[in-house]
C-alpha cells in the first residue's frame, strides 16, 4: 500500500528540519546545502546550522526547508544518503 498526500500526517507546505551527519571535514556543510538546494532552492536566511561532535571527529548539519510535498522530502533523503560523505540523514 502506497501512501498518498491525503494519508500523510503532515500537511504541506511546512517547515521541515533535515539533518545530515558526516566526518568533520572542510566543505561538508556546503555539500549538504548544495544537495538540499537542488530540491528546495529557496532556503531562508539562517536555515543552516552546523555542530561538531564533542571530540571534533563528526559534524551534523541541520537545514530547515519549506517542504512542498512528501516526494520532495523523499528525493532529498535519497540523494543525501546516496552520497559517500554522508554517514546518516535524519
């Protein structure tokens, strides 16, 4: 059984946080934003926050998008998780 927009507990459009985690290396945040921007080009000022792990080995990047559909979110997650530098996406 496939979910439809009507079956979703989310109503669109809505603000939705997407978090990607990877190794703390230069440019990881730029990579994550560029992937997300392909699917959500209108990111607002202050939509991106980065945070390093306590030991500084990992970094998490949270981007708040104005989600238009479940399909848009699925496409973002598929592309993020397919990238070799992204260890996890939530």
